[in-house]
C-alpha cells in the first residue's frame, strides 16, 4: 500500500507545473550565499610563519623563504573582514624579519669575503 501511495505522490509531483513552486515570500536572509566563505587560515598562517621567521632570520637561507611566504599570506588576507588584525600582525612581523634576514645575509657575505682575503 505504501508503494502505491508513493507512486501516486510521485506522479502528482511530476504533473505539477514547476513555476508554482517559485516563492515570492522568500526573504533575503533565507537565501544561502554561495560565495566563497572567508577563512582565517591564511591570516593565522602568516602570523605563525612570522613567529617562526623571528628565529629563522639567524640563518638567512631558512629565514628568507619563511618570511617571504608569510608576507604574501599576510598581504593577501589583509582584505579579509574576519581576521584582518591577525593578517596585519603577521604581515608586519614577517616584513620586519624579512628585512632582518636580508641584512644578516648581506653581513654574512661581507664577513665571508673579508675572511677570504
């Protein structure tokens, strides 16, 4: 019996005009936003890489790539409304230690060249 009722219901649904299901009383809050949800993972990644880069500047070969990637993540995620402060903090920390890594690298090269003489 249940199978027969299910079949009848299915036939009724197929027979209905789909235009009848368009609801005019849907509010804007009921409509799902399919745009890409904002994630704060990039902002936190920037901050974590900044913290790691604060130790990595001592060895510029390690510090440079870490701080460059962290700076990029911070710059990209500064547009985010959700975690803008974290992204700015990560960006600034990475930028400071990027400069420190470059300066340390230059000083190490100068030091090595003076020893080679």
